């Protein structure tokens, strides 16, 4: 019997989280993607605090977007999280894809965050 895509993603995520840890100096930028939205959070794992978030569910991010599910929405979320991180004094992060493959919306979000000034 074939293993489901979600179980494969969870296995990749567990393997990734053994290596990727956010600190106060370099917090973790975590991505979560659903069929209808995309979310990004900057997390300090040492304290267990979420420092900032951005998603297509927030009205200021979703304003002006034709679709909340596409690459353009991911770019806007990446740009927003990059700007908010710079305002909070965060210049560098470690990137956590949550076991998702690095292409499409995930890659677009990452590139937009880099263009906004985040280093990872």
C-alpha cells in the first residue's frame, strides 16, 4: 500500500526539525500551506515564542489580491513577513519548509522574503 503524501510530508518535517532550530539571534521562519491559504511565522524556539506572523487570512495582506491561493499571494506574504521582520530587528532566519517541497508557492514566498531583506 502506498504511503500518503501527508505522511511523507510529516516524515520530511520531523527529519528537518532535528537540524533546524530557531534561536534569539536567528529565529526560524516556518511555512504552512493549505489549499486556500499560506502562512508564515517567525519563531524563537529557545523561548518558545512566535515573534511575528503573516498570512493570506490577514486583511492587510489579502487586500488587492485576485486569489489567495496562488504564487502571487505567496509572494505578498513573503514580502510582508520580510518587512515585519526587518521592523522587528530580525535580519537573519533559518528556513523551515514544514516538510513541503521547495518549489511553487514555498519557493516564491522564500524569494520574496529574501528580496525584502531577510537572510537565509
